[in-house]
């Protein structure tokens, strides 16, 4: 099957390389090629994987799939001074579609975060039917009680303002004030609200894993590209 092709001007615009007038200047300067052949027309239909500028391939024309270690203090919002998107190359901010986080972690939560410009891939990870496990290391203000543990595991805990209970959680007690908590749904501030409903308070929160992804060897604030096998999941 032939590789999908795209107009050169639309490709460059989609990947944030510049305007159509800028592309025409690059074409006149001989900076753009397909394989070893210079390109002269911005309307030429091309295989994005074969296009080069100044002898270098285009920057991930088939999409971006990243594993990011979110630090404390960063927020998952565009156009914010503390935005996580400031940790990525500036050119990615003008790609279309824009890059987005797969779900969100609040400013006081660190850990595993996926980032992509592929909306379909993003929604597959967060769809409730997939029940992707999310594992958190939780520091509490007060020691956890046996009754609270039972409620976390029961599937009967009801959060303030909601009418359906949380799914049962897997809970490992690491110390009286420290838990490892695995959930399979992504409600708003779910961990904090669950412990608040039990009369406790979350002091520290770190997401250790999201599905198969972990950031054990990835420094805080850093990211890496997912390889094709990883990006093919789920």
C-alpha cells in the first residue's frame, strides 16, 4: 500500500515550520527536498517521512507520543506561566493539532504524564471503558485507619457532590501515613477527594504509574519519546 501523502505547504504549516510565504522562500533557496531531489512547488503531494529541510528529516511528522515526569508546581494548562508545555520544544506549541496531556495532574502532584498531539490516542487512554490503572504514592496528614482502608477497597465510597461510588481501590500500606493507591478511573482530584471523604488529608501525591508507564529513571521535568511499540498501546 502506498504511503499517505500530503500537500507540502499544509504539512509545513501543520508541523509549525512557518507560513506558506516562508516555505516558498525555502523552496527558492533549495532548502527543501524529498529524498535527494529539491522541491520547487509548495502544492506538491509528498510522503512526510521522506521530506527533509537542510538535509534533516521533519520533526515527527507522524505524531508526538511522549512520557513526561511532571514536577511539582507545574500545571497542565496552556498559556500559563507555570505550564508543563514550557518544558517542550517551542516549535511544538504551534503544531496542529496542539500537543496536550493525557488527563491532568494538579500543581501539587508529580509523576507520570503522557503527552501527545494525537487526539484519538489520547482519548483511548482516558476512556472509562478501558479502566487504565493509575498508581499513586500518597502521604497523609493522619495515620490511615482500618475502617478507611476497608472503605477504599469496598467500592462504596461516595465523593461529595457525586451520586455514583468510586470503584474499588487497590491499597498497600507503606507506613501509617503513606499508601500506594491504584485506581481505575480518572475523576477530578479523585485521590484527594477520596481521602477527604474519609476525614483525612493528602499532604503529598506522586503518580508512580499510568498503565504500563513509569518515570523511575526519568528526572523530574524531563521527557522522552515513546518508541513505536509503546506508542501502539493501548
